[in-house]
């Protein structure tokens, strides 16, 4: 129990149970009346305080919380004494509420707590953590920000704020504001439109407010803007105010789809400006927004080519339209994130896994769990890519034609035949677009452009892939169902035969010309196909892209297989020697127990069970994924009773680390230590500390140790993705100080192998986390590294060598790693010359790494 529980009990109280005070009242009559004592109330406060402490001692946190609320509302003078005890009670009670899914009650408790302690940074931070876990990122950011304002040196709140800032102000905001060419083109198009008569403007999805301010600066009489994100709305208000336009630009915190005339804006506008487009053009809802705008917010469009029509009486949109391009490509990196590429994992055949694929698919029957495309910056895809066709035009769209916008979803599916230009395995279709701001100016998001944009990727899910050859023709279908652009590779024409790509492997293989079967044969074929499809639907399982890449990581699984293959025989021999010494007979109770608490889909428990005489527990939670593991266990002759699903035995995931039974301890516990994004998992060392207590003598945590490696680099790319650069205002507007509040010091999801950077040193060991030996750990370390080249140190990328034992390790930097890397971006670049020694101060707080760099005057070797 928290020792602070006893704090209130030691408080001096008078006969009525209230604190003694000798302070004279500052005011006369009114204060004396307020201090007139109520014996019944004092008795209630005293008894409730005792009850709260007793309930806390008995771990009855809900009742204790109610008693504390009563005490602190009736007797606010107890707040300072009871603060720690109250916090402890709140956190324990809300943990219980969280574990049983009483989310509304949980937030009600925090609301009550913050009414009592509105300036308590610890409670604010804790509520923010709950909000973030529930997906309320805007609200979480507000709580973390308040906590930091109250206590700027509060590390937990700072780390949480950095984490949520990555979600709320995505890195592309910085890239766009640093993209001077893009900014100038938008500004020129808006200026031209306003000067031609479009004097009332609505900026949809205003972000920082930059496009609305461009309109006002160009001379627009009225400017309105809307923004759905609370964080970005508040940021835009700050920016507009700082630039002296708070009285002339009205910003609304709402969707444009909810806006009405005259309720939200007084009348229709003559110009809508927006950049609510994603890499797939329509993914942020621009079609729906513009249809609504044309019907409810914009003046009618210009009719015909009448140059003398009053521009202020007609409506238009910037951008005016777009042309979408695409091409087929081969990319091993894309392939391994979206479909199964291996036949064996850690010595196990995975032929019986069924159909596994990522949730990115243009399936004919999409559901809410599927996305039609993902995104990649093709110029930075590890391993590169090969274009298998020339670029083709997939779609043209006119944003100033409402009939065209409304008819987009009902357009007939368009089939396009693409001549194949290079031989290669078909892995995906890549898509980009040209955004036509007006008749003269456009922006391209193509893979060869120096742009802030990524490209949309439509992966191909065929089990074995398909090798295209020159002289083939690839048939692609283009549609816009649900206002999402969908591209699907459906067939290949080869030597006059059509080979279907959207069929299962057993039905697409030979490539048949047009069928001339009789009706009876066609019916039998259809029935057989229906039965096959039903079975394959049953065996279908979706894995996240990172889970698919993990499954394809052969080195990772083989390393675990080897490490378990060393540990298990050692423990079995030890167990047998113990039995011989005691004279006990072997009756099957000598099974070794292995627990895998990896996040998401994992086959490590099955690999452990396959070694024999092991009962392994898997942390796989989703039923479909559990079915895959069971099928693989059966096909690899792992006894059913030797594999169980651990979450089926625990009430909640907070209690995952506990003994397998009252009499048993674990032989091995597998911890998931590194997030896919490249960061150490939160609370890793706390989990390792608990796991050590649950191991049998000779047992092991996997991994046993993590070594963090890093390197000094100069990278303008990382600077551009981390903050608005330079001292000059953006298009003359003061934006950087406001959006740079959301700069985070650690850049995640980094592909170091393709990062544009100059290496300024060799790689060095930065930090060691020992999961088996707690006494070997530390929180701070200074490392000296010698610069090998002159330049500006802008960042320190880092990655991990994960040691399963003293000899076997895996690297998160390897070519087939399912992990990305991360980098600490320095607040100010450090100039170095070749031969200079740089002192890195490396700190680990909880799971967050921070690094500062300074030139070391005294040369010396790297410190250990």
C-alpha cells in the first residue's frame, strides 16, 4: 500500500475532527460566519476519512474513492494532506473500472477528481493516457499540454505529449510548410482568383490557416475557414491572431459537411480553397465535401465560356481538378508486408495456414476492416522498385463540375490494358496525381518529383505472385465506389489467353481461352467453385502489415528456434537429474512451460511447443488468428494439449504476467521489446522485472539483453520532417513558432537504409538494457564518438541488437527486419570536423530515449 495513505491520519485534529488553526481571519463578520463549526458535518468528515483509509487498506478502492470525494468536498482544507492518497485511490479504482470495461464510469471519476484538483499535473497526465488509449487523441493532447504547462519538467507528460503529437500534427504538415514551391503555387492561384473577383472565400480543412490567410492577404473581403481537428483548430486560431487577422478570418471548429447558410456563414461564397486530399486523392473526403459545398455553400458555377460574367456572382474551387496516374511495379518490400512469402517459419511448415493477407485490398466486397490502399514514398522504399509498365492515366476529375462529382461513385468500372515493358513479379499498382490548381498551375505527387507527398499503393494478394513478361498485357479495373479510388489488377493477356489474377491459385493457373462448356458442365463447375470459395473464406485470415512482415522474417524465427533449442534441452536435463536424485518417476508432469506475450500475431509459442515436452502459451487474441495457430499446430504434429491461448486464462491483459499455475514457474518468457515504429515498448523494464520473478531456476527471458546502436548523421530530410525550418516567415506569415510546438525530438518509422543523409561517424553502442540482470542497468550514459567526416550533426538514428542469449541475436536494422528505425533529431545542429570527439549524453526514462550532443575538447576513447 502507498505509504502516503497514512499522511492524513497523522494530521492534528481538534475534538470535532477538524484541523487546528491559529491564523486570524482576514475579514470580519463574513469570515467568522464561514468558520462557524457544524459538529455533525465534522463528525461525518472524520468518520468518512477513517473509512476511506480502512477501505484503502483493504484494497476496496471504489468505496475508498467515494469516501475521499465526500471528505474533500466537505472539507477542502484536507486537500494538501490527502492529495497523494487520493491520487493512489483514483488510479487503482480506475484501473479496475478499465479492466471490466466501465469506461464512462472511469472518465466520470477523473472528471470528479479534476473538479477537486484542477491543477494537478499527475491526474491530468493520467487521464490523458486513458483518453489516448481509447482513441481520443485531441482530448488526450489537451490534458498532456495542460500538465506540461503546470510542470514543464514533468517527464511522463512530456513523453506522452510527444507521442500524441505524432498523431495530431502529422509529419506531412511540416513537409508541406517546408515545400516552398507548393506554397507559392497555391498562393499565386488564390491571388489570381481573388483579384479576378472571388472576394468571399471558404477554406475547407484549414490546418494552420495558411490558405485562408493567403486569400485575405490577396484582398478577399470575407474569409471563412473550418477545421475538424480540435488541435489544429486551436493552432489555426493562434496563427491567425498572431498575424493580425483574427478579426477578419472566421474559423469554425466543425466539418464543412455540417455548415449551413446563414447559420454558420452569412451567405454563399465565391471561392472554396482546400487541400483535403491524401496520397489516393479522395481518401480525405474531398468529393463529399465539394458536393455539399456546391449545393449549400458555394455560389453557382460559371456557365459556358462567358469571360465577362461577374466572378463575384459565381463559384469556383481551388484546386480545379486532378489527373490520376498509375503503374504496375515489383517491390520485395511491398510484397513482404502484404502477402505470405515463405513456406517455413522456425522449422514449421506453414502450408496449412490458409489464406493470409494484409487488410489493404480492393476486394469486391470490402468491409470496414479493409483499406483500398496504403502509402509509400517510392523513392525511399528499401530495396527500391521496378516499373513493369509505363505510367498510365487512370482518371480525370473536374472539381468545378458538380454533376461529374456526383456521378463519380456510379461510374462504370473502367478496364485499362497496359503493355508490360519489363519482366518482374507483380506486387502492386502505384498511384499518384497531378493537382490542377487552375488553368495554368499544377502540382505533381509523382515518385520522381521532389515533393512532400507519398504515393498510394494497391498491393496484389495472389498467394504465389505472378511474373509478368514483355508482350503481356495487364488488365486493370478502375472504379470509385464509396468515393474511394480503387484499382485492381484482374487479369493478364498472354498469347491470346486470359489469365485471371482475381481467382484463387487453383483456378487461375493454366489460363484458358473463352469457355465453350455445355450448360451442365458450367453448372457443375460453378458448384465446385462455390464449395471451394466457402472453404477458402473459412480459412481466410487478415494480418496487419507489420504482422505479415514479421511472419516473413525468416532470420527472426530461426534465431528464436535456435535459442529455444539450446535452452529447452538444458532445462530438461536439469529436470531429469533432479528426478533421478529424488527417485520420482516421470509421469508427464515434467513439461516445461513457455509463455509468449508478444503483441499481435506470433508463432513463437508454437515454435517452442514443437521442441517437445513443452507446454506453450500464446498471447494471440483474435479468434481467426487463433484458428490459424491451431491449424499449424495440427499440421506440424504438435499435441493439442501442448498449446494454449494465455489470454483465455486471464481476466485482463494487465494480468498477463503471472505463474502458469500455483505449483509451476515458467521456463521461458518471451517479451515483445521493440515497437514496429522503432521505439522501446512502454513499461518494458517493469515487465522484465516481474517476469524474472516468475522464472524457474535456469529459466530465461527472451530476449535477455538489448543493445542500442546509433550513428551521427547530417540529414536535411529529417529536419524538414520534424519542424518548419528557417527564420523567414512562410509566405510572409508567422506560422513556425506555433506549429513547431508540436515538434517531437524522436522521428519514428524511419527506413535508415534509404534515408537521405551523410554518415559522420561509424556506428557506436549507445545503451544496454539487460532484462535478466537488473543490477546491470542504468538510466544515463555518456558515450564518446569520433567524427569521421566534417559536417553538421542533425540527428542520431538508432536501432537495436536483440540478444536472445549470449550468442544468438537479431538486428532491427537487417534487410528483412519487420521493424523500422528511429532517430533523435537534435534541437540545434552541431558543427564537427573530421577527427573531432563528440560526447553523447544518452538517457533512458521509462522507455523513451533522449540524446544530446556536444563537442568534447579532450579527446578520448568511447566510454563504457
